[in-house]
C-alpha cells in the first residue's frame, strides 16, 4: 500500500454579505468586531435570514466546474455541527448536506461539496476574539484519497486554485484556501493535518508527515488510531492535536431555523449556460485562435489574468511572437519573483509598448528583458525606459544606416566596388550611433539594405 492523500479544501466565497445576515464581508481593513450583528454573533433570540443567494450561485458554479453532479430535487438540510471553541459563539457551525457529488478535476475525484459558515478569529496568545469573519460563506470541497505524493497534492491544489480564479468565486484576502490534508502511509492509520493556510504549507506538512509515519512504521510503532494533527507554520512540522473525532462527536442536527435547501434542475441548467471558460477550455481556444503551441497555451492559461493580458497584447502585436515572449520571459520573470501577473501590477499597455519595440527590433532581446525586469522591480514605465534607450519609439535602424551611408560615402562606394572590409566599418558606425543597444545582426542587415539602393 502506497501513500494516499485526500484533501478538504475550504474556499471563502466572494460575496458582499455574510451567509445568513447582511453584514459586510470586507474584513481586511476593518477594526475587530465592527462587521457584526446579533445573527452572526448568535445573540439570544436572533434568527438567521435565508441562505445568501450569491453564495449559492458561486458554490453551484464552482461545483459544476469541478465536474460534479448537483443534488437536485432533494431536500438538503443545513445542519448544526456542535463543538465548543471561543471563535464559535453559537457553539455550533452551520454546515449543509452535500449539494454536489462525484466530480473530477485532473484525475482526482471530488467526493462532495458542501456549505459552511466561517467561524470568527480567536487569538490564542491574547484571548481576543474578532467576529468580523463569523458567518462568511465557505464551501468545503472534499476529494477522494487519490493523490500518491505530497507533490501531487500541491500540483492539484495549484490547478484547483486556477479553476476558482477563473470563476472569480473566492475572496483572495481569505488566502483563497484553508486545507485539511489526510495522509496514510504503509501500515499506519490515517492522519489528518488541520488548518494549513497555503499551498506551500500543504506540501511541507505532507512531506513532514510522510517521513514521520514511515519512520514510525519502520521502528515497529505504527499509528494505530486515527489522529488529528496541527501544522506549525513557522517550524514546518506537525504536532499532535487529538484523536480523530468522528461524526458522532459533533452531534449533527438539522437547523430548525433554516428551511431545507432544494435546488431545481432548471436552475442548474441555467447556471451551466453562464459558466466561464476553464483553464483547459481557454488553453484549447488560445491554441486554435492564435495558432500557438499547446505548451505555450497551457502556460498562458495557467493564470486567468495573464491570459486576459495576452489576448489584449496579441491584438496589437504578432500573436505568436507575443506568446513566446509571455512564456519565455514574462512568466519566467514572474515565477522567479513568485508573483502572479496581477500582483506584478504590469499593464497590458506597457507590455504592448515593450513588445512593439522588440518586434520592430528597435531594441535587442537582451535590452527587452532588462526593461521588463526594471518594470517589475522598480515600477518604471516601459515608455520612460524606451525613451532612454533611443528616442520615443526606440531606434529606427534603417534610417540610422541611411545617415551613416551619407556621412561615409567613400566607404559605401568602396564596398560596392568589392572592398568587403568596408562593411565592417559601416556597421561599426551604425552600432556606435545606436549605442551598442542593437544586435550586430540587425545592424549588418540594415547596412546591407542601405547599400543595395
Ligand atoms: Zn451579521
């Protein structure tokens, strides 16, 4: 039996209001406990409002993009999951029965998707509680244990993240994901690592856990009882939390305040018409529409914003050239800085300027990359750097070559008379005028072109 990994992925949905009340969900810049009301702090006598329609729509669309079947025509109860913790004022968390099942994404089966509401935030060190997040709608996506290595789990999460970004369904300030990861290795019972906040964290936690479990089995003391562990972000290790609780421990009960949800087949059909492209369908379209290689299309489609930018730029410069440049330079420089396109704050207008200069060969590839790096690291505009590199539109190598011919008529005539060394002299002049910022090949071509006339 090899290593088996399953994931429970929590995604905070991008809604303006909370799940069962009308409190604002923009908790990032808010002072603690300013986005609250009697409902999301579970005051006595308060009753929840109906399920947030926008949250339901985003949740269903996400499930559809994950290839799930929607549980239509059934009464889906919202249940109370009981446990005590200071961040949970009602002492229960509302969680729905699965509204979607049996999906698949890149070969990993999705077991189910259900709703939850986010608890508040409890600061263990100070004992302070902030209920601004209490009641924010979440979905939990549960996979089957289909991943065999920590790296596979990481790659799957990256792909899942892209799908959710395409739908624009998640609140990015929520870190996009909170993951609980289940892992079992040879001879050991399953271990659940709770509350990992980043994709990198998932990889680290699983790598640590895989080695720990294998060592235990080797020493003849395998894990006999399912256990729950906590991931220590700063030390990159997992620590024992408790023996795994079972469903019974939570005493799930249908919430009497919320009528069961019933999703109609018609409403699902309607949502299907309104689904955005997925990374896979977008890559396919880019490949066909712009006639670019599959690998390039896949890379460009790996970020929705990068793909949008590519399409804007490809309308202005040669698409094949733009595609190569996006993949070989832009994406590479972004990866090097572990930035996404949107985080880089690059504008498509600026990229177009840079690529136009490159396409016209008024700057070298090397200079182009230098300019891109400056745009990324110093937030300077392409226009400003291009001007510094030779006039508003960069160098016009052909007119410079013409100028050189006029200034060096003797050398030009010598060349025409068969004195080939004169070519080097003229090219040297052109290179000096362009301050060495053009490729020698470009200068030679321009001089030869000028000499033919
Ligand atoms: Zn509220």
